[in-house]
C-alpha cells in the first residue's frame, strides 16, 4: 500500500529514513553502504519541495518518527 504526502510547510522538507524504523517496516533494507565507512549503513531519504504532493510513497514512511510527528502537527490544527 502507498500514501500521498503534501508539503504544506512553506519550505523544503527532507526526512532521513532510518534503518531501525523505515527498513524494518518495509521488510527490506533500503540503506546504502559506501566504501570507506566500515560497512556502516547510510539511510535513504525523502525530500519534498514546498507545495509539492508526492504520490505512491511507501506506507512504511509513516513508521518514521519525524514523518509521523510532522503529520500530527499539520492534522492537529
């Protein structure tokens, strides 16, 4: 299942998608590993420009604490 997110914040938003929440919810790892980092995972990210609506975002993004908090802030008005 997917969700649609709209950035009504008025500025660019970038969310890191941590392995511990996003990848676990996805059921697969979306992180990358760059040479010279000792095998350390680098999380993927989601960037939304101001006023942009992004469709077909994996539902797992809702498990990321910063994404969930941003949605709560907007919907609590």
